[in-house]
C-alpha cells in the first residue's frame, strides 16, 4: 500500500536549497551512485539505498521510470540485521553454563559475563539475515515539498540523512506551526503569543498564551468544534466550504511519558460523551479520524496532531487503471494530486485556526464559544 495503490500513511517535509542547473542529469547520476546494493559487509547492521518505485529489484535506473511530470518518485530500501533478544538471552545462558563447566568456577564475574555477551551477540549477528523494508517517497521538485510513506522516527532519521547524502540538500519535517515555514508576520505573531505566558510582557495583553508543542492538539479540538458548529461545513477563505466530520476514533491524552493518561473513543461518530468529558478534564486530542469532502471528492484519514502525520489515508474513488502506459502515468499523477489535495486542505484549515488563535478574537469570541459547545 502506498503511492501506487491502496491507502497511504505519510509524513510531510520541506526542502532547503535547489538542484543544479542540469537537474535531470544530476539526479540520474546520484541515483546510480546511491542505489541499493546488497553486497554490504556482514558486520553492518544496516544497508540503505534507492530503488525503483514500480520494481524494488530495479536499482540500475536505466529503464526505470522515476520522474512523473514535476514529481520524482522512488522507493527507499532499508535492510536491517537484528538479533532477537529472546534468542540472545537463551544463547547467553547456554554460554555461561558451558563456561562454568569448562573453568570449574562457581560464579561468573562481571567482566567475564560482558565478554560472553559480546561473543554471543557477534556470533548470532554474523548469522542473522537482513530483513528488507521499503518506503516510497514523492518529491515535488518545483514546490520543494516531499512526502515519505513512513511514520517511524527511525526511518525518518534515516531518510533525512540519506537524502542529504544523495542530493546534497537538506529536508526538514513539516508542521504548519513551525516558524520556519510561516510567513514573517505569522511567525512574529506566534512568537508574541508564546510570550503571553510571561508576567513582564504587557505587549501581549488580550492574547492567550500559546504552547507551540501542543498546537496540533489545539487544532484538532478546534476542528471538532467547527465540524459541529455548522453541521460539518467549515469555511476556508479562498477555497470555500469544506465538509468535515470526526468519525470512528478519537484519542485524547494528558500528561507526558509514563504519567500520560489516554482516553480512546470509538464509534460511528467521534462526538461521544466521554470525548467531551475528557476535554473538560483537560485532556487534548492526540489523534482523530477525519472524513473530508470538497467538490465531490471525499477523503478519510487519521491525523496525528503532534507531527501532522497522515495515517491510512483513503483517497476518493478513481477510475480503473489501464494497461496503456500513458493512461497509467495519468493514474499515478491523479493519486498524487489527490494525496496533495487532502494535505493542502488541512494546511489551509490550520492557517484559518492559527489566524484566529493568534488574535484577540480567540479570547473574546472563539474560546467562549468552544467552552459553551463543550457544556452542551
């Protein structure tokens, strides 16, 4: 499942820097240089490289298609070797038993145990087979935006590092509240609102303090409120009305780490009594399943608030794929267009929220309305 078919889960990125003037030739050379190779040394934990999107065994990129219009689409293959902890434990016990029998010692000292553990691990690791995993990604070259079909922090780190190695360009995770991606005025207003919690900041009078780390969770709470304010219709300037409802699953959380308390609400609709009660108790929405409709197209996905990640995105119904390559190319581009459609609407909705949240209107109008809605 991913860019070519099925549902898709992905994280968003933005790019800094530009490709050389002869971009096509540069890309081809770099892909050849950083293509996946299965001849990694046996001692290496990880092997990483690019493969074709349509055929993960194709690493030559001579006949492989990797450019669709403005988009560069590839698969990142990562093979990892690991030793199952349970296997290492049993082998270590066996090694310790053999050691005591051979030496006649009554006990094993710390240094001896560490040496045995290292020897057991190296033996098992040398025999372990790497497990391959494949992660599709799409790069809009002109827009300097990317999506990676993974939500794993380990994979995301590997992707960012390897992308920079390959193209000498840095990619950064995208969240719409990061000042790096805001216009100057919005970034300044966000900074001002963050200072509203300080006692010696009179310039913030009339503003409610903002915690940037919880902006995504505030946004989901606001979306839930907006989805019920006009029976699911939310107005977006420049776009018009968007139909949005929260469906099936809602996750709320308070606290951090081992002290976190989580409430999971499930049902046909997310407007469950326990969900509102959790909000009244101070919990915040960590993730929500959203159904979105615009101009006859319908998407359904889970939005993970803290990182603005999209999980299990179901796209609008598309026409059947054709055998003809030209029609197939069109179908690929249509899927990418629909994926981008959902992300653009959600970013636009966030900008509407941010405009209100960083203005005196939040304290005077919006926040009281949300409080009244919660008590209904």
